[in-house]
C-alpha cells in the first residue's frame, strides 16, 4: 500500500452523529490512525440513522454511519465511569489530535477538559465542536439541522417569495461544518508539530455556516456595504441563468453577462443578435427578458437534455444536466474516474459508496477498512494499553466497554 | 504571541470564482502568505464581481450579494468593492502580471522558486494554455505542492467542461433535493454547496501535503474535483439508491429522518419566520407548555411522533396560527426555555444584531481604503493559543506589487520600472475590460 500523508498522526475521536465523524473521517481517509470511542452496547446514535440496507434498522446496517466512519478503528467505553476517564487520559498521552462534539460542559464534567488534558500532553490539539460554541448566550440552546440552517445559513433568501424559506437537503450543513473543522484542526496540528504550539479549538457549527463561502457570508457583506437585505427573489443575474426545462428533463445553465454571446451563437436565431441584449442592464428589464425567453425557451422546447448539453459543450456554455441520485450513481464520468468504490463490510456485504474527497498524486486516498462494528477493536486497543483479556471480560460485564 | 500555524508558508493564488479563493482564504487565515496573481488585461469571472465596471443603475438589482456595493455605488475601482469577492480576499496579498507575455511568465517562475504551494481553480486546459504545468512548476521548485480544483477533475469525460457551483449542484443531485415538493424545478434558486465544500477540503489537502513534504521533502499534485468532493454531503440520497433502489424526492423543510414537526413558520412582522424541529417526546411536552397547553394538542392525531409525522400538514396549520402572533426572536427564547430546538430565520440584519454572535465577536471591524469601515464575517473557528483574525482588509488588485516584486521576487528598481512601463504592474484594469 502506498504511503499516506497523515500516517504518523494519532487521533482520539470522541465524536458522534455527523459533523465530528465527518471531520475525523477526513483525517482517517488520508492515513491518520483514528480511534473512535463509542458508548457501550448501543454505540454512536448515527447507527440509528438510515438509510439502512434493505430498510432494516440494524446498528451495523446504516449507510450514513458507514459513510462517516470508514478507515477508523472503533472501541467502546463508558466515559462516565472512573475507568473510562482514566483510559482516555492514558490514550491522550499518545494522541496528536482529540476531537469531541458533546454538549458544551460535558468534557469538564467528565474531568476531560482541555486544561486537564494539556497537562498530560502539552502538544495536544483538542477540538470541540458544538452547535453554538462553548461561550455566549445560546451556548446551551438546542439545535437540529433545520434550526442551524435557519440561523447560520442563507435560508432567508433561499426559496420562492410566496413560500416559506427553505433549508438545503438532508444534513449538508453538518457535513460542511465537519470539513471546516478538519481544515482548522489539521492547521492547528501543523502549528503544534512544527512550532510547538498545542491548543484548543472552539468551533460553533453556526459560525462555520456563517463564515463559509456560500451566499450567507456574501449576503452579510452586501448588507454592511449597501444596507440591502437579500430576499427570496429569483436570481435575475442574466438572460439564461438557472434551471430550465427541455423536452425530457432539466438542465442548469449559466450564460449571463460575458458568457451570453456564446449562447446566442448556439441558439443561432437572429432575433437574439439584436444589440439591445448586449447592454449589461438589459437582462434586468422584464420586457426584454420576456422577449429573449420567447426565443430561448422555444429553442429548449425542441431539444432534449442530451442535445442541449452537447450543444452547450460545443459552444463552451456553462451547463450541466439536473440529475437524481440514481443518475449520479450511474453517471459515466464519476464512474470512469473511479469515484464510487465498493466497501467490503462484514454485516452489509459489498456496498458502493462515493469514496475519495480529492486525489493526491503521491499519498492517495485509500479505503483501508470499513466502518468499525461496535467495539470491534476493543481487544486490540486495550491490550496495547496493557490490560489483560481477563480484565476486559470484567469491564465488559460491568458495561464499561 | 505564538506564530500562526502556517506562518512562513507562501502560497501562489491563481484561483477564480469561489471555491479556490475560499481555499486560499482559509490558508491565509491560518497564517500563510497568500499572493493572489491578477492580470490587468484579463477578466476573471466572479473573482472581482461579475463585471469590472458595472453601471450604477445595476446597483439596485438582485441578487444583493452580487450588486450590494458600498453605498450602492460602483466607485472608482468597482472591482475592489464587491460583496461577492471581498469576504474571501481578506488576509491576502495581490500582485498584477500578464502571464501571456514572456517577461510576465519569467516573473511568475521566479515567484514559484520562492513559494511552497500553487493553487488554481480554472477549467482544466486554462493553465496549460499559459504553459503552466506541474512539470514546469517542479522545474522551478522541485518540492512544490500544486492544488488544482475544477468542477469535474483533471480526467474523465467531463473534465474540460466549464462550470460553476450552480451547475455542480445540479449534476450531483442537490438542486432536485433542496426544493419544495411538487414545485416546478425551473424555479430552483442558484446556490453553491460545492464551493463551500471544496474551499475547506482544498485547504485541508494543502496542509496534509505540506506535512508530507516536511516529512519526506516531496511535493505533489492534488486533483480536487468539486463535484466528487461534495458527494459525501449527499450520502443519504446516494446510499438510499444503492441500498434500497429508492430515488429520494424533494422534502422541503421536512426532516429526512421523520422527526415532526420540522418546519418554518410565519411570525409577526413582514416576511419573518421561525424554525421549529421537535425530535423527542420531552421536546413535544416542552412545546405544549410553551403554547400554554391548548386543547388541540390532546388530539389523537398528534399523540406521538409517528402520528405527528403523518399529520404534519394539519399540525403545521395549528402551529402557524400560534407563531403568527409572536416575534421570531421571542419564539426562540420561549421555546428554548422549554428545551425545544427553535431559532429565527435570520436575515442579514439579524446576523449583525444577534447577541450571541456579538458576544462571541464573530464579526470584525475592518477598514479597507476603497470601501470604508465595515463589520466583516470573521474567521470560522476560535483557536486558544493563536487566535485567528482579519489581519489585512480585502486586498485591492495590485496592492502589494512593490512588496512582491521587490522583496519577495527580488527584481531591481530598474526592472520594476520597466515592467510597470510594459503594463504588468498597476492597480487598474485596461479600459477595454468592462
């Protein structure tokens, strides 16, 4: 197996659900040795979230859990037990990065806060992810994907004016938070490794949403600059921008402003060659837009999705087909590039997942192991710490592991 | 004060649009010296607005994040004043050079020699046209790290396709999933999840490669396809198809996992909304207390989560009757007091007024010469030993020409004047660029 970029990094993973596990999965994907610590018996609550293999809600059959936890080792441990916090402290001695996403205050209660752990390992990078951060008036407020999206992301401007504002699909905000945390955590690790600065990271999921490049950040900027507030108005950014219907489906196109002439060439109708459309303000005039659409929508109504895509590619117009999940999984390009890989899982069997987040020439992404079964690596990890198999039997009976 | 984590790392930034600039913004936030290379002769779409010199008449158009310029005026150099680009131009340096001319390429090569990382985010082929290849970069700097991020990656049938984030939304399946059920898809709004994802994961990739370089002395090429990179964000949808052959339909604000109610409800005031999502019986009882236990909550059809899930439309009507009488922030406090996940749908005004964000100091006051003084969205994380700040305002095109040419690359005073005379160095686009 090829060497990986993060092979020498040891991660203690006290995360559950989505944002934390996605962060540590990225570290594991590029070689870090991630030990995931789960609650004895039931494990990470994400095991109860589907989709499940053949809709069977079994803790080892969650497709979500599988995606979030490949390449990690898994142990179980009751952190509330005395032995539990003792073991965490033993593991921390040999840990570069610790990530946790319990409610604020839980690590203190367990006696595992950063001030305690840094005395054991001064170089430690410890990252806490929480909904609203470790400080501030909302610290202990409750949240879900919907609530965080309403507050942190640009929900207010996403949707149709007559309808309610809309969140994005599924749980994408928590995935984005996990990616953001991974970059910061690896950055802090770099500072610890090469500059000797161990430290603590307090990450609020709401702030990772507010500070990411999708429209919330730019809307805030625009409001400060101009006093204008973004609403759920249609985009309006040009003559052919957004999603359009063709004979057998939909396409997404961006041919506003400087890209417009190429679209005009493609449609090849003299009515669109009228210089009035070249004025940058023209697309914002409803009557001109209507005139333009008459020709443009007419052209679309005689072309199939495939034909539109091919014509756009020929004329270098920004285009993509609007796809469903099945289109995506069967997509020629993604499959030819090898995005989808088969995970061999002891309970689920062979499962196809979207693998690598990106390709590194010398230190490639690897599927080293499927997601761990509950407590799969207990013996391996605990005997290495010096505990005997007999001791583990007792701990198991007491529900500590 | 300790050095920032990436202090001492130099990054050449050839990125356009959003994903690439966001990646280099994160590297800059973490302390890297990011030098943005720009050309006075070439317009890079969406990197400094959608037009270089937009007329003032466009300043009242939608979307606001494109046209909300300071004081609703384009100003002398509109490209330094765009809300679409300025937030990711913080903490960066900018130089101008025309890479299509030999002496410009010579300057670029000299800069590569003293840099650690090159990041670009153009459609594959664009860099090649300029004769910038990984081999060429390695000839200047053998251990260079080269991050290339594009819509579809450097190989495969779609590789050369031009696209921005909104097309990636469509092809990866997000456009369909994030809309109202049973509403025509041609109304779907333009959005950019993949830019956000590629930004953070691109920065992650560069740091991983830097660590590997420090261990082995070897640089490398990174191919980050923005569509592939974001795919895991939608894993429930792809997995449902893989595991069960099911093709997910749009759910609007409803929870994929079936907790109910999960919705956005109208509040007092114009276009004001609150998000409420109840995930347990405890939260439901708290919700009922907050409402003052009206008789309808006892109805059989709302008596457990499954029933509430199946009768969500009727439940929503009841909830909306109540929320309409209250302020969106007041509802958050009322419901959170009873342990119910709820929050206002915050518009930009709310963000700046929000007591929590203020308490945590999320927004930072920044003065940029051509924009004035404003509160900017800040760095996404709080680091204890090396707090990350907006150290430098959004960079203006060519602002650091003197510094980069003379101190970083080491050109002489005479050479600098010559390059200036040839038009490489300056702070204005040529007049032909609209």
